[in-house]
């Protein structure tokens, strides 16, 4: 083929809005030697039949950032690339039927205002004034987002494509990818028209992403965690009243979302577009008798209106005008879903120089921000905002086909559901259980899933309400609350045990392992027989991860990290591993019991052999417990005297029985969260993320800028130390009401936003509501008063001294 590009820096597979946005943003960053391959015409997948809604609303900080950026890009894109686009910024109304929904809206509004979006909370009369055709008699209120609107997906895609081409990037249509090979550190992308050799490959193949992903399996890849849902929306005939209103007001009605019923209603020309997300939903291409076709370009499924008739009837009652016209067209097309409803954007797990930008349920709204994020990953190696919510490595080996289907249907059927802090979504579970799961369940455990592992959140007593309905609250009060209190105080006064399967656990060995680790972490290493925390910065000095480092020998380490961080942290180590070192993952081979409280030493005196229980805090040793080989680490995330028991799975049942018989009380993850917050201990991807540098995070004592080894971010941290940080980690005592501060609650001072919380909980040992957060550095003096916005209420808060609230001198831990 003449003029076929045989080499490129990046090859993008897939020509929907996300693929073209990725190409456009790579070119904007100066990488113009990039090629996009599309097997049919641009927009041939989900893009062409998408409704084209462009909201900013989200209760995820990173997704709101991504969607906000999309709206900003789309508003200037037509002029920037000289391509006409129909982009209507109409604003939108989200309707609330309950106080809990209004609290969710207040939380999102606070985050939106922090990002510069002027979101308003309206009462029913104000809502009716914005949308006169609306029935409001049973509403509590609404959220108005002025940036919301809709865009023509095909025009958007073509505009991004034109912008990319104008900068020198290439787009090849009708060029299916037939296979992938790797040779001498380069990718070879095979097509029907020839091969392209490149440095990087991007899977942006939409609902075909799983099929493309299979091509990467020989090079370390896995099956892409996704499934495909059937989504219908209806277009009405024209309605004279809408035409008259539009002429009078010079624009379109605000987009309407009745999130408690689960649909959106949008003006389409002079009629309506109604899009339901029905609980009685339908998955496609998930069973052998319904195989995915080789090409479904520009195709739709037959109508299936019975599934959505109840929602349509409800929408007609809400906006009676909708019932005055007939249906002109039904669109029923495929939309891909990941198990949590968020897309996959970032490094492809296990595969070098390969990335994913796929499985977008809301690709039009997120496409602009997704392209920006993807280009940053490839060019810079990191993203402006912490994007863990969409990182492909957040899913590991538990996301098999059945799980993805069950979760996709659950997410679709609850598309607008409130994500309460006490609620656990049940579909597809359990996937991974500890060796004592049944025993823990028999003790009353109510479980949560952590990277697929089932862990007890709290322990119910007979008669406690453990229904899903009981969890539908933002407040701390519920059947769990007295149990969390009892569990926390049992740890304070006696001894508790928490079964903790799924700790990510890696062994690092080989000559020079210690010296190599010193080039990856900001601090120093513990001595043999000791353990310490280590922080891994990126080139900006921001927090990539935290690991506990156990040193067994001069060059022999066990690295322990959060369950959710398993693939992220393993790759962080493996991708930079020095020659001659060996790194192995033992996460599934071991379980951990946290045994902690002032009486824990007495407990171990009864059931352990060969353990020196006088060894100091942050020491570790081999021993026997209940006659089984274990490794005892003297450390406690709960902030009390205690040990972690690390043992092979087969030995855990006997050890757990012995610990219980010796008097330990079971406690759960929610009590542990309360206990760790009282100590100011940080949690990964809440308090510790790439949104913050190590110095901002108050981790100065783990940063050794005078050590001889260079490490990522050293120069940036040196400069930051000289200039001073703009914001800093603080602990706040909050005069909270019925709810504690959730992640990303806005902190105010003198009518200005001055920071954000990163986590919050009630501390039962100090009897107060605590928030950890980031605050403008001039306000971090102890005693400074600020306000924390909790679900729309600004609550007084006081900055605390830079030390733990509970046992500030760590005397109990060191006892």
C-alpha cells in the first residue's frame, strides 16, 4: 500500500471518540509520529449511537476532573481545529426524592465548586422555574449543573481527528488489526495492509477491547475485565410546546435526570430523548449462544421496550408533555461496562509499553479528559491528577467472566445509585476468601471486598439489622455503630484479632537488592531483623505508594503493601528491577492476623513458642504459634501494643482458633479505620496519592535528601523543601453532626476554600470526629479554626498538633 506508515512512536487501536482524543492529545504534547488504526469508519462502535450527554457530575474527584476537562475542551474545540460542532451547554437538573439524595448532591456540589463549577442546590419551586413542564409535588429538591449539555458524537470525533491530522498524526480507516508481536523491545502491529513497528500500543477498541486485549496475552497480558450491556433510548416525535419554549428562550431545556427512578430526559431538536437505566437489564455477547460478531459497526439490536415500560410511564408522569407525542425511533446499542462502571485508562497490566483507554460507559463525557490522561501516561509517565479510579491495575486476577457479567449488570441496573459508605455491593461475590472465612462468618462478620478478598467490616450480634436497606445512610449511626465502638474499645482495653487476607506480599532477593531499593525509596532501609515504612515517589516527588519493608538479611526483603495495590506495586518494582535481582509475589500463599491491644503480650505468652516478646517495636522474628510456623512482626496499624502473625494459609485455622481461645475479640476493618485515623496513619489512595508530594503529606521523616543514592523525585523534593510547601497534611477535630467527613470534603476559612479532607471517622478512644486532610500551609498552626463541609453543612474544625491524637508519644505501642 503506498504511503503506508511502517513505523510510528505510538499506535492506537480504535477510532471512536476516545481513540481520536488520545491521538489529538498526544499530538498536542508534541508526539505527532502516531498512528490510529480503525477497522471500519471512525465512530463505528459505541460512539456513533451514543446519546452524547456531557455531564460534569460525579462523586469521584478524579472522574469529575476528567469530565470537567472534557466540557472545557469541547467548548473551545470547534474554533481550535476549525471544525463545526453542535455542542449545546444547556445546564442540567438532577431530581431528588429524599434527604439522602440531597446530601449526595451537596457533597458533589462541594467538590464541583472546588473545581470551579458553579453548581447550585435548588428547592422544588426553583426547580420548576428552570423547567416549567416538570411535576415537582413529591420532590425534595434538585442539583443544577450549569456546565452540563450534549454534543454530536460524530462531529466531536471528526473534530478531534482533524485536529490530530492537522498536527501531523495519521489515521488509517478500514485497517483492521490482525495481530501483535514483540521484537527487540518494540511492538509490531499486524494489519491487513502491512505491519507497523512502534514503541507504544494503545487498546482503545471500545466494546472490542477484550478481543484486542487477547493479542497481548503472550506478552504478559490478561483478559480485559469487561462485558457489554444493551442500552436503549427513545426519541419522541416533535412537540409544539417545546418548540415554542425554545423560540421564546433562545435555547434548549436543561437536561433532566430523575436519578431515583433511573433515567435522563433531554430535549432533542423539538422533541425528547429518554434514556432509562433499568434494573431489569440485558447483557449481550456473554453466552456461547450469543457470540460477539466479528464486526458490529453501525449496527443496532431490535427494540426491547417491555424492559423499560415502567420507567417510561414514570417519566411521562414527571413530564406529562412526554406523553403527548409518539415515539419516532428507538436506539438499542452496545455499551461496554467494567466491573465498577469506570473506564480503563493507563498502563496495561503485565505488558511493557502498552496502555488501555477502553471500556467507556460514558465515553462522550469522558473522552476529552481520557485523551489528556492517556497522553500524560505515555509521554510523561504520570498524570496531572491521581487517576487510580480508572487505572486498569485496580482489577486483578479475580475478575473472571462471570464476575464481570454480574458486576456489569449490577452497575447498569443501579447507574444512578448512591454509593453509601456503609453499603457493600453484593453481585459476583465472594471471589477470594481467607482460610478461616467460614469461621469468621459464623462469628457474625459482615464482609467487604478488598481487591476481591472478603474481609470482615464489622461483627453483628444476634438481632442486629444486617439488611441492605439499613446501610442506606451517610450518617455514622446504624446497627454497625455500637459494634464498631465495642470492637475499638476491646482493642484499647484488652486484645483484638482481625483476619486480614490479601495483604500484597513480595519477596526481593539478590546481591545488591538493598542498594537498588535505596535508589527507589525516599528514605533509608531498616537493619536486619527490623522493619520500617518506605515511600516510593515519582519524578515530581509525589506519593506513588507506601510499603512495609521487612529485612531478613543484607539483601533479602519482604515488601508488604495494600491489597488493592497488588498489581500496581508489583509493576512499580518489576519495571525498574536491577539485573540479577529476583522479585516474587506471594500474596495468595499467606494470610495475616492482626493481634493487638494491651493484653496481646499475655496472649502470646500462652500460645507462642520461641518468640522473644521483649523485642522492640518494628522488629520481626520467626516463631511458632499454636505449634505452627509463623513470622511475628511487632507492629500495629491500630496504634496499640500488638503483633502481626504472618503464616501459610494451611496453618491459619489452628492459629486463629488458638488466638480466640486465648481471649482475643474479633474486630473488623471499620474499627481498624477508626483506630488508624486516631493515630494519623495514612491509607493508600486516600491520604496517600499522587495528588500530593511526600513533603505535603507530612512524611518528612521518611525523606532523606542527604543520602548518597539518587531516587525519583529527589531534585523536586529538594526544590520543594527550599521553597516551602503550599499545603500540608493536618489532623482536624471536627464538630461533626451525624456524619463524619468523607474523602474530598471541602475545607473553608474566611469564606474561601483552603483545602480538602482525605479521610474521616469517629475516634472512639478520643471520643471525637476526626478528619485527616490537606490544608493551606499558613493555616496549619495548632488551634487554627476552619470549617469542614460535610454533605452541605459547614462544621467547625480545629487543627491539632502534628502528632497522633491517641497516645501521642507511642508509649502504648512501645510498651
